C-alpha cells in the first residue's frame, strides 16, 4: 500500500503518540482544577500553547485550541460577521476556491445577518488578484482568503491581501490548514489577524486544531460556557489531543527544511507523469504551490474512476477535498479557474508526505500508467 493522500489526512507521528499517551491515563486531570492533577494538565496546556505559537512566530496568548480547522474557521467568521453587522458593514468577502468550511459558513452567515457574501474570482492559475478586493473593502465586515488551496496547492498572495485589509481597517482571516508545516508561516511579519490550522494535516491527531487571534483583534466567544481558552472557546480542553498538536508543531518546526525534498519529489512525479502519459495537464502548475500537492487532469477520464482503479492497485490518491470524496462531481475549484466541465471532472490529486520516497513514486507512476491505459481502452476510441 502506498499512501499519496496526505492532503486529506496524515499518519500520526510515533513521537506524537508517545507524547499523548501519559495524558490518556496518569495525567488525566482537568486543567481548570486547582489541585496537582489539574496543575499537571494546565502545565501541558501552557506548553502546547507555546509550541504552536513557536511554529507560527506568534505569542502563546494568541493561540486558541479548537476541535479542528472547521471550528476555527466558523468561530472567527461568526464573531466578525456579527460585529460587522452591528457596525453597519454590508459584506463578507471570500474567494471562489475556499474550502466549504469557509464558503458554506460565510454564505450561511450572510443570509442570517442580511449581509452580502462577495465571492472573489481567481485567474486561470487559481490565484486571487488582490486588486479585486479594493472596491469592497470600505463596506466589508471581514475578509477570509485561504493560504493554500486544498485541491491544487496554489498559494494565495496573503501578504498583499493582508496589507490592503489593514489599510482599510478590515479584519483578515486565512485558512492555513494546507500551508502550516508545509511552508514557513511567520505571523510576526504577515498582516494576518486570524489563522486556522488542523493537527491531522501535520502528523497530529484528528479532532483538534487551533485558531490564531492577533492580540487586540476584536472577538466574541461563540458559544458561551465555562470560559476556557481565555474566554474565547468554552469547553473542557482535550488535553491528550492538544498535547499531540503541540508535539506535532515541534516536529514540523524542526523539519521545515525537509519540505524542499518533498517539493523535488513532487516535481519529479509531475515530470515523469507528463512524459509517460499523453493528455496530462497540471492544474495550478503555473502558480506558486505548497510542496506536497500535485493536481493533474487526465484527458478523457473521470478522476473518480482513476482513483478507484489505483485503490485496487494499493495506491491511495483522491479527486479533491476529502469532505466531498464520495461525490462524482466536477471540482468547484477547477471550474472557478475557468476549466470546462470534462477537465474539472478529470482531476486527480496526489499529495505527498515527509515519509514519501522516490521508490514509492516510481511504483505509483507505473500503476497510473497501467490504470490510465486500461481505462482509456475501456472508454473507447475517442481516448
């Protein structure tokens, strides 16, 4: 079995498991309790805040632990949308390639609060032009643009967008789930007010994530409760998972330079597939990308058929977002990039991890060649 779907989720690192285990049995205290059991848990929580902050070059007080990227996105969008509506703002601004955790919530909040959800276009490379923001900023409640797209890996001009938002006094959030641990993310330099990340995308456990909130950024806690996480996210903290996220961030910080190797492997895979199989196109290949994602279109084939054929050969890849993996529909992201329906339907996403080897890729290339040849012959002479 060869796993090439690291954008969907990553295996938990053995050192992360080792770090978590003590907090599943002997260190079981509630961090809100005053006795030594609680103090042990509180110390682990404080350490994890510092570990996540170090990866992002942020202050530990700016880190809020959540259940994952989806909750992080919702918490900040909901808080800012409500505040903007009260202040008389009219628009929630997102891009056409956002993950459903941003797009669906932004559209729902706009309906609920009688705001307009402005969806910015992307060019053929899958990149937002920051200038399209300018006409909307004076009436914007918030802007949320992802750092790296989960299907194509294309990076967005976050710094330029953030500077425009700052000039107009508009809070700016970025969903960085696919970027953190893959590229350096320096929140000491980036003009970002809020950022979302998820542990299971960086060799940590599922069900835990973090929201970065820059000091001084207005924020209303939703829902209310026990006031955990400095009153920003109520609910007893999941200490084992949070410890796992902290350890995963430490490991990611230590191994950031190794992503250069991942990028070289991705480029090798791309070159070999284009040379070996006629009719392959790289989606987003002309834009800056995170090192681990390769999204290809294979002419005359549906991506879902390729994924199933490769699974039978022991190769795990995807058509796009894991959240919609069961739906044989054309990629919304690729349609937004101006691609026609057949090409958008033909997409296959291959995503590498730190453990991926060239030998695995060579085997995968042979399997993709075999499966593509078979499917095209079954499909008929047009292919």
